C-alpha cells in the first residue's frame, strides 16, 4: 500500500518546505522524525529560516507547506491546515513565578511566549484577567520575570531546560498547568499525502522508531 501511495506522490511532489524551528532537543527529534517519514514516501524536507511569528499564517496561506509540529486545535483557526492523527511528542505548560502557592488568577501580570501558540491556546479556555504581555523570545520572557517586571510567566517546559539551574537558584517556583501533545500539519493542497504519511508515522510508533529517536535525543 505504501509503495502505491509513494509512486503517486513522487509524480506530483518531491520536496516540501517548512520553517526551521528553534534548536532544542525536541525540535531536533521532530526534524529527524518528520524527515525520515517523508523520505519513506519519497519526499525531501527542506527547512528555511522564516519569521516564527508569521509561520503559522504563512503555512495556512500555502507559502509554507505546513508546520513540523504544533499543538492540537489549530485547524479551527487555520482552516487550510490538516492535522495528522499521530502525536509526535508531549510537553508540559508551566507557570513560573517567585510565589510559592499562587495560582494563575492570583497573578496581577503575566508574560507569554507569542511565537508558539500553546500558552495563548491555554488562556482561551482559562481566561486571565490581569495584565498580559507577549514577547517573542524565552530569554526576554525570563528577563522580565527575573527583574520582577511581571508577576509570572506561562511557558512550555522544555524551553526552560537550559535555564533551569539559574531559575532554581533564584528562587523561581514552577507549577505545571497543562500537558499537551503536538502533531504534524500539512497545507490542504497536499492532502493527497496524508494517507501515506499517516501510515508511516503509525508504523514508526508501532515499531518503536519514535521511541528510539526520543532516546537518541534524550527525551
């Protein structure tokens, strides 16, 4: 079946372009996993430098061919993007502050990382009534918190890994508010690729290939 899909795909598509993600263990895992999955069906993955703030919009408009890995639920807003069914990995969304027992609603001000939709998506279903700030980098987000210019930050856990020792030494407290999964998205102009690519990702999961790659990247 995969061979039949592949012959049709090669006739119409031989390379797909995605924006290059920030360099983390998680993104290196996703890039290798997705590149291998496309290679199985005869397609090359090209990564280009692209403004991450506008990458979702660009993918929805077909300027990019999709998104390597994003949270579930984006198709409601970005209706040209098709989400594949197999989750690639999971992550934790953390509230960090200097307060021991505070909840999100206790915080008079909050900063989130605007480049990735996880925090904003969480706030859609958990409305925040304080002063909300959005920044484009994790380092800016952490600087605002460390300088106590904001009360708290809401950030994906793995982006904190390089800073964890410094945060703990500074007395920062961390609370996990949510766990989410990320998925691969394709623009609908490539919907003919979905069956073969989905089958490949399922095969990678069932065979242990995903687990092997996670171990390789220390996840």
